[in-house]
């Protein structure tokens, strides 16, 4: 059955793209900051960064609701400027970005840790600033891992349900993403519509993950040919 309302698809794509951009920036910044630091306190930092990965999405959504609700600290601050986040499209972006952030952080940090410190030290010795070392040396070398994290973050954002429903609700044409459309189609016993949306979500995710797999294999073959010369 082909859906007659395509808004969940466009909302999901717009949400996932926006959330992925935010996650890429935040994840890279957090990974770069963490990579230069060590000590017992960093275990707590890692735990905070990775919490959305281990907590149930509904719990993440509830915590975001406490934070951005009218009585929450950020919610009250936004009210002073006449703005609210809860039950709006920005809420879907926030929920998706928060749950996808750990994937971006983990992959970006792992990619940065694999960069040979000798290259970074050489750039510093030549007088490059830390920002220039990161932008022109570390990031290009770590880019394959960062790209993988970006694709995984997009796929995770696309499939986000629990936190989105808690923070943004189900508003047709505004916050109703594909996973939410699937849930409420099942609730209304409209299984053909639910299966159609499910097939579309699975197809998009498989295209992304399949593309990542083939791109990774191509990169490995290129690296192997370069090492054999």
C-alpha cells in the first residue's frame, strides 16, 4: 500500500539531515577535545557522552522533556524569548541529534586516535596552530572514520522513535516521522500502511549501510594497493 500522505518521509529526511549536521559538529568537537585529555575524570565525561547510547530512548526523551519543558531550565530560558521547543519540529531534531551523538563521538574519537602523532607534532613544530593542525592534518587523515560515523548517525536519526515521541509528540505534518507513523498505523490496525512505511525505512537504511560497506571496502583496496607499491 502506497501512503497517501508523504509528510512523514519529508519530516524524517529533514530531521535526519539537520540532526546529522549538528551531530557531526558536536561529535567532532567533543572527540577532538577528549582526545587531547586524560585522567580519571575523563571516564565520567565518556559516561555522560555515551549515556544516550545505553539509556532507553524513552528515558532520554523524558530527560529532554525535563530540560526543555516549560518548567525546565532551558525551557524557562526560551520562554523569556517567546520560544518553546516541546511539541515542535525543532524538538524532533534535538531528540534525533542527542540519540545519534554517541555514535558520532565514538567513531570520530577512534578515527582521531588512529592518526599518527608524529604528523601532528611535525605540523606543530612548523608553527601551525592547534586549530590548523586539526583542520589540515588530523581531520583529513581521520576523515574515513568520521564519514562512517556521519552515515551511522544519519541512519540512527532516521530510526529514532522513543525520544522523539516523548519530546515532539505526534503532530501530523509537523513532528510525525516515519517511526511514529509506523507506530500509530499499527495502533489503528492499519497494517498495510505500517508495512509500507517500514519497508521504506528499511530500504533507506540498507542503501546507506550498503553504500558505507562498499565504500569502506574500496578504501581498503586502495590502501592495500598503495602499501604494495
